[in-house]
C-alpha cells in the first residue's frame, strides 16, 4: 500500500511508519536514560536549594536574635560599668575628703607647733633683748649725762 503524492512535503509510506516507530523508541530510551535522571537531579537540586534557603532564613533570624541579645547584653554591661564608675568615683571622693581632712589636721598641727616655736623664739629674743636693752640704755644714759651710773 503505497500512497504517493507528488505535491506534498511528506509522503506517508512504510518508511514514515518505521521512522515514527524508531523515533518513539528513541524517545522512550531518551526518557529512561536521560530525562528521568535529569529531572530527578533537578528536583534534588531544587530541594537542596530550598533547604539552603530555609537555612539562610533561619540563619538570618538567628543573626537578628543574636544581635538583639548582644545589644541587650551591651546595654547591661554599660549600665553596670556606669554603676561601677559612679561607685568608684564616690569612693574616690570619700578617700580624697579623708586625705584632705588628714592634711588639714597635719597643717593645723604644724601651724600650732610653728606658732609655739615662734612664740618661744620671740620670748627668748625678748629676754635677750631685755638684757641688751638694759645695757644699751645704761650706756646711753651715761653718755647723755656724762657720768657713770
């Protein structure tokens, strides 16, 4: 059975059917050998990419959570450091006031000791001067009166 058409582009004959059967067999083998493994590999990669995307999203969430935790801890540490600084400052002020009070007492003691020494020196100087003044005044009176007393 041969149909021959001279004006058609495709002629339907036995070779066409053989070519169609061999093409279908080729498609079957290509589907088994190439397309199925390729499609399974593509689906595995899609699953892997989806897992990676989930991991990335959870990693970003963890990063945000850790950032917030870090900010909270940083705020705590700053508050604690501020409290410690204030306590150290007040302790330093207290120690400075104690040192200043001790220095004032030492200065007061030194002033009293110095005043006592100065008074003692003035008293000794007066005693020495009293003796010298008496001698000088006698000498002056003798010279003014021109006679011995």
